[in-house]
């Protein structure tokens, strides 16, 4: 239990944990019973995700329809872009840890993202690649550090921590829902480049929110800096004092090494999970555009609107999960258990699509009901809420303080691997049977789920008391 042993941002080697500096502030209740700074980050990230997912909803469709790329080429670019955006987070974490700090990293990253989206609004092809590159750099700076600031709002022993990340995740998905609806519509029904510009406006709105709400973030940022200084002092003391109860190897104690090993296990499972989940922007985006009905009650909607279904379910389900984790108290499932359940659900979501895929193969030219994708996305959101906010939370708890930003980058690196796999899979949409594509993804995820269930206890031991 986190309340019984020190966490990564509040280590006291060989002693009972002390309240972290500013711990009283962690009990502040100003936003659904959570610290007021959570509201600032909620809306900042909402607008940032509006820009990211608004553009992502039509990115591969733009490449195959406007730029006339074939599926393999478009999938490769999509995978490289999205994978790079998540992989860059590890460098953004290091930059924040060593030079800029979390607040400035998020601010500068947001500015670069905004420039990237507006660059995409220009028609010549070089602007397309330049804009994608700018978004990659900006996302790398912003993404890990905004999550780190969320973690700093809470003491490591605060029982509201996982619930807070679930609420934060609801903000992410509010933006992810609105982005495809607005930017996707403008792109597919008015002009592709107007959709890109709309995404830039969203990120600019997020920057305004972030700057105006800085005062609410100050307690968490100061607490994070104080913990980092304390950790450095403790490391120095442990290295010189014979009374230290744990020796360091490579700069980390034995407990920290075990927790890093646990993070390694979570990384592997997360990479498998994201490899399936991120198909929403690649194979499932093409599936919705080419094989699904896009008319409801006589209204024909852009296929990019399918990308809003997932965040709608998160908005509906995130409060339920946040309440559930808190209500269960000491009976709350452990993080390894939540990961195993998440992998189970993501595998089932692709198994759910197999009858529709078989129908498409047997009746060429047929379009299946939109409810197949809606049902698939519902199952996927049950999975995501067991993995994504929980993974963010546990990485902030397990990470040694001096590399906390970098390790959050490692968490996002798992998403990077998954996105590359998703882009690779999209290249087979024109050459491989749908049942083969979806069946393979389902089998891999269900197999990983079985392994995850089998190693729950060993992983919990590696976590050293962190729940």
C-alpha cells in the first residue's frame, strides 16, 4: 500500500515516509473534490487533445484521398508521425528534468504545436512534413510534463490520486471528442487545410488556459521541485553515510531497481495494448471510411466522426471508474490486475469485429452497420480506462525522483511503439483479409492478457508496496 511505504517522489530510505513539502496543499479540494490546479490542467490538456485528435481523425484520410498516397505509404507516414510524437516524450522529460522544468516545457511545447498545425494549413507538400515535425517536437515537450504536474498535485499517499488521473483523462477525451467533430467536419466537408488550421486554434486556446491558471499550479510545481531537491540530498547522504540501510547501484537503491523492473513489465504490456488501441486512427479509420454506414436517420456524417465515439464513452465512463477505484478502497484491484483486464478487453474488441469483417469479405461492396464500430469502441474504452490513466498514475509513483520526467517519457514510448504498429497494420488494409488482420490483433492481445494474469503476484512484489 502506498500509505505504508514511501513512493518515488517522497523516498525516505530506511525510515517511515514523511509528508512531502506542501502536503497540506494536497488536501485542497476545489475541483470535484480535487486540487484546484487539476482544473487548469484539465482544460489545458482538453484543448491540446482537441488539436491532436482533431487532426489525427482525418490525417490518414487526407493522405489517401487528397495526396493520393497508397495505403502502405500513408500507413507508414501515419505510424512514423504518431510514433515519433509519443517517443519524443522521453526527450521532453529529460529536458524538463535537467533544464527547463515542467512548467516551461509545457508552455514551449504548446507554442511549437500551435505553429505546427498552422504550418499544415498551407498546401505545398513540404509544409505538410514540416508541420508534422513541429507537432512531434512540441508534443514531446508537453505530453510527459503536463502529466508530471498532475502527479505533483497529490501526495504519494493521497487516495485520490488514481481518481484524479481518471478525471484528468476525462478532460483529454473531451478534447478528443470535440476535435474530430469540428476539425474533422471542416476537413472532409469544407477544406482539408481548414481542418488543420482549426486544430491550431484549439492548441492556442489551451495555451491561454495554461498561462491564466498558473497560480493554481504553483503549489504542485514547488512541491515537485522540493521533492527533487530532497531526493538529491538523500542520495548524497546515502552515498556517504555508513548508516544508510540500502546501498545504491548505478545511482539507485535495490528497491528502486525492483520498481524500475516493474515499470519495464508495464511498458511491455502497454506497448501491446497501444498497438491494438491505436488502430482507431489507422485500420479502423479506413474501415469506417470504406466499409461502414455513415448515415443515421437520413443524416450523412463524415467518417472522421467515428473518432469521437471513443472519447464519448470515456466521458461517460471515466467518472464511474474514478468513483469505483475510490469506493473499493483497500479492495481496489492492483495495477497489474488492471493491466491484465485491459488487455483482455482490447482483445475482445477486435474479436467482436470478426463477424462484420466476414460479412464484408463474403459480400464485396457491402457497408456494415456503424454499430459494429461503436460496439468495438465501447469495449476498447473499458480496456483503456483500466490501462491509460492507471499507467500514468503508477509511473509517477514508481519513478525515482531524479528521473521522474524521463520515466514518464518511457511510459509514452510504449504508446509510440503501439502507434508504429498501428501504422504498419494499416498498410495491409488493401492486401490482407479483414478477418486475418482483426483476428491476429485479437489473438496477440488475449495471449498477452493470459500472461499478465499469471504474473500479477511477481509484479506486485517488484512494486515494493506501491499499489
